[in-house]
C-alpha cells in the first residue's frame, strides 16, 4: 500500500519588497498632448528559504513615453513567502513559476495603478497576465536551448 503525500500550499506573507515611481520630465510633460506609449517588463524570481518555504518576487516595470520623453517609470516588486510541500520537482517548478505569481500579480497591479494616479497621470490598469502560458513558453525555450546545446 503506497503512502499518499499530502500537498500543501500556504501563503505565509505577501508584501511590497520595492517600489519606485519617477516622472523625470514633470512638470513640462503635463503641458504637452498626452499620447502615451506604454511598455511593460515583467519578471518572476523564486528561491528557497528553508525546507518547504519559498520566496517569490514578481517585478513589474511600466514605462510610459510621450514622443521621446519619459512621462513616468513605475516599478513594483511584489513578494510573497509560501509554504509548498508534497510536490514533485515538475509540480514545484509550476507552483513557483505560475501559481505563486498568480497570487502576487493583483497586488502589484494595484500598487502600480495607485502610484501612477498619485503621480498625476491617468489611471493605468494593467491587463491580467497569464502566468501559466508564460511558464509554458519558458519551458519550451529551455527545452529548445538544451536541444541546441546537445547538437553542438
């Protein structure tokens, strides 16, 4: 009779690790016609803290330019400490790369919206992110990179 391993996913702590807002061309940027170009950079990092305890950070950087001038640059590092136990290696990778970021992103999204509004700009609501799809793309790129390395 095989022993079934209990899977455990617990959010221990969610917090803002780093936050930054810059509007290098204010107040002049407010007197120009506001036709913004937005670029978003998204990054996920994770590391083990102790047995079954992991730290995950979702970093979101939103940069908006008007013509060649930066209207604002907003960066939020939203972090969480999670207990993850009973998962095999593939499941653990998925939990850290997709599920934990899914928990953290709404907090980062809210922080960015609040910072941009406080900076005097129109509200910025980031679109939801499909971390599962991003995780699958990352796996495919890693497999393609391994195949290339093997061929050489």
